[in-house]
């Protein structure tokens, strides 16, 4: 179906942070399949884990115990705020599970009228009917019939607006600690702390969409750790299994216990194969020093990008984000820079608010950063004469 705007590129194989197209041309992949191929391409440990599990058993369904899922859930519990984990297949599905768990928690507590969720302008929570409503972007909603009820929107990073939107029908809040699709906009850490305090004050739940910013992307396993807060429930996906499709909901017991047998489910979620992939990703992410390296690499890239933006003020006007989720605010249409970068051999992802998003595999080092900076510099130089000409007209 014609629902995607694909670049005319097809990749034959990958290795680390590089992809090779069918003509053999090499690209440095600073998009990672939209912040998803967290270990890069053809990572030996991940590829071997998937191959090994595929040779034993791929799928059994949730009618049975799944040792790979039990191990994975225990590792998430040990490494996070969570008491309990639900596995599913995508980010949107994780958010659906998160919202269902929040609503059911309120209903079980004797307040079924508390079903509404407050989300934020500039958010992205997925493409299912309910997550379109949570996202609230008129462009995505258009033509798909009545908006699913139960979502209210307030400006990002604005505590007064948030407090004013809380009603006796509010179940909780859903926020991305770093808005990804919306333009790589981080929530202020103090804002996240204020949200925690506000949820406690009003007796509502704090839900975080860490689908894009979780799983090590910001240099901590989960982005909310930077604020030092304890959420009630979070959704994760994208990087969780290194590119194998998977999502998860991590929750405190008071939320998790609402999803009793029969209340929610999935055929594919948490299969032996998906969990083998995610366990292999965790082996790498939780190895001593790995997340510290992500932080250091992120800082190095950030410094280079700030210098780049200063050298090319007609192209880039600023840098924002966290860790290895970085946005370059563009002075010309971001798609034009994205296309020129492809011509130079660099893959990036456009984001909202005219931002060029860099979300490289977490395994990169300074050499890949230097190369990306050089390629972006060349793309910017190629675009500068055009801008200057345009301005002279
Ligand atoms: C990508 C994304 C989603 C949706 O995930 P899918 O796997 O595409 O359904 C939800 N929330 C955030 C923050 C995302 O970045």
C-alpha cells in the first residue's frame, strides 16, 4: 500500500554501524532503523542468539511457560523500578497495554470513571486508533473517523497547564521523557520530578513512553533515571530486541496486578525467539561500562555537532536531545539535508519541528562520530551555496 514515502535504497547486508546497498555502496547508519537497531547490524552475539533459538523453537504462545521470557522479565525487574513485565510486539501495542493497565487499576480501586489520560503536545505514541488519540496530531488523525475518547492534551514542559487539566476523570499521565518523533525534545528533569509529585498529590498514575528513549538510548537503561524518579508504569519497544519486533510494559505491582488472567493478551508477545533476542541485547547493554560508553560517545558527538552548527548557521541552528538520541534543528527543510546526507553516504531520520534526528547504534565509538560529522559537514557545504543564492534573490 502507498502509506510509506520510501527512499530509493535497498540494503543487502550490514556490519556494525554500516549498511551496504544492493549496488555495494556503503552507508554510515545514524538512523538505526528509527532508533531500533541498537547493536548495529549483524552483531555476532545477537545474530547467534537468534539463530540458535530459531533452531530450537520459535513460538509456543502464552498458553505455556516461556523460560526465555521469565529470565528476561526477571532481568528487567532487577535492573529497574518495575515489579512485573508484560511482553508484546510493538511500541503502539505496549502503549495500549500501558493505558489499559492504568484504566483497570483505577477501575479496580473503585473509580472506573477515572479513565482519561493526559498526554502532551508534540507527543508520538503510535498508530493504533487509541494511540492516534493519545498522540493527538491532527495530521495523523485526519480521515480515520471519530477520535477514541479518553485523552487530553497539554503543552509539553508546562506544569500549570498540566495541573489545570487534571479532573475527577483523570487516571494518569503519559509522557515521553524525550519526545522522539516530535522533534527530539527532552522533558526538563525538574518537570518529570514535578509530574511525579503531582501524580502523588492527586492520586493518579505516572506512565512513561520510553519506546524510543529507553533501552540505553540516553546512556542509562531508561531515560527517567536521569530525573531520579520512579514511574508507575512504562512502555518500551524499538531497541529492546535489537531490531527484532518486540515491546514491553514494565510496571509497579499496584498497576501490574490489575491485568488478571483473561484481561489482556497477545498471541505472539514474548515468544522464545523475541526473548532470546532481547536477552542478547541486555547481555551487551548491562555489561560493565557499556552505558557509560554510550554517555561518553553521546557527549563527544554532541560537542562535534555544536561546532558543526556554528560552522554552518545557514543550515543548522541548534542541537538538542540526550545521549545518542540527538536532534539538529534545521534552518532549511530537514528533508533536503537528509537527502544530501544520503548522497554523502550517511543515513539519518527526519523528525518533527524541522529537526534532523541522529539515533546511531549504541555500539558506535568516536571514529563513527567523526565520520558522521565529516559527512554532515560536506552535506551542509553542498547546501550552503543554494541557500546563499536563494537569499540573494
Ligand atoms: C516509535 C514509537 C512508538 C510506536 O512504536 P511502533 O513499534 O511503531 O508501534 C510509540 N512511542 C514512541 C515514543 C515511539 O518512538
